């Protein structure tokens, strides 16, 4: 497992965040389970100009507001991790207001699967995107968004790809800053390799090995909000209705679409479900096959003939009573 390289915290709570992480690690918890949420909290406090170690009720109310495009699971993780940190600060004598808890209900999971026509229209909009202020977007964004669809990568791990992680000769990208802190590799096809080579020819000579591939004009990687703004504009220009944060279409729904179509292709090629399941699970970076089960059930609900092929095997692996809605 790759250890986390802590970036410098900059808010008024920076020292206590470091202390809190050290305490958690000493107690046997994984640092990755807390680090990214606390890094976001540190960024939030700095952006809000909180100059003294006080977190008011107004600050707490603002913090628990969902971000644009933020999924239920990510929202709950962000709120609960920081709530516990605020309780810790309170015990240390700081004048802070702890936020409420947030509970994730897996039954609320409603993935949006893009149709073939929506894929075509969406990427036509992405390929046409360009701004006068950042013309490099016209080269970066077609690749960035295709990684979501063609490789099933998550937003954060995609934005954190560095120059050293890209092997153009082999057509492979190493993902380091992943959800479960386990490095993994994703392969890309010839079309995406051609685009990635074009990006490398135009930008890599300006970058160091540790620099982000999708670097912004400020030198770091793009923010989630920036990418979601482009996503919403692409939906509008491609005439794909936006149904709301809980119903999408979200950027993460490209990962759902990738998983469903990948499983369908494997079954259509004659691959046995027992073989296809661990392959897809490993590629997606899941901890076990049970995390991949929902994609199998979703595929079966969309393509009834696949359900006929795999129902008995699904029951053998996950049990007769297991249902997609319950998982």
C-alpha cells in the first residue's frame, strides 16, 4: 500500500489536523480514511478566511451544505470525518461547533447509464470546448473526460495523475491517489493513446515528472468544481437533461456506464461470470467482488438476456435473497 505524502496544511487548524492524524495512526486507523476529508476542511477554512481557531455555528451550517455534484457517500464521509475532528478540537478546549452526522443509505444509489447517442453528443460538446483564457483546455479536457468513460477512473484519482504515471509506450497509466489507497494500473486503447500522445507533445516538455498531467494555470491540478462546471456545460450543449445532484447525470456515472458496458462485453464474448467478476473488480479498484456486485445486477436489469445467463451463478455467489436494491 502506498503511504500518503502529506501536503502542507495551511489553515489555522493545521497543527491540530496533523496531531489528529498522528493520533489516529497510533491507534491503528488508516490515515487515508481521514486525510483527504481533513485536507478539504483545511482548504475550506483557508478559503473562508478563518483566522482564529474558532468554528462557529454559521461555519458549521455552511460546511454541511452539499457540494455541486457531490455523491451521497462522499458527502457522508466528508461530514462525518470532520465532525469527529471538531469533537476532538472541542475536547482540546477550542471554541468550535461540531456539525451533525450524515448517514449514507445505499438503497438511494441511482446510477445513470449514458446511452450510445448521449455518449456521442456529450463528447462532441467536450471536444468543442475551448476558452480564450485557457486554450490548453481544448487538448486536456477531451482526454480527461474520456478517461472517465473509457477507463472507469474516479474524478480525484484522474486529476491526480502525474507525468511520471503515464507510460505512452505501453499504453498504461498508474493511479496512485486512489479511494482505497491501493495503486492500480489502467490501460487505454489506440484512440485514447493518440490523444494522450498529442497532449504529451504539447505540454510534457513544460512539466516535471512530479507535475500533474491535467495541470491548471495555477500549477496544481484542476478542482472538482471546475471539472463539474465543464460537465454541466457539456450536458447542456449535448441536450442531456440534468436531473439534480442525486439523480445525475454525474461525472461518476461515466464510471457506472464503463462498468456496465465492460461486463456486457465480457459476457457477450463468452467469458464466464466467475472469470469476469474478479477481472472487473480488480480493474475498478474495488476491495472485493461484493463491491462490484451492484454493477452486475445493474447490467442484468438493463440486459435481460444476461440475467438469464448469469442468474444461477449470481445466486451461488451472493445468495438467492440478495437484491440489487439491498446492496
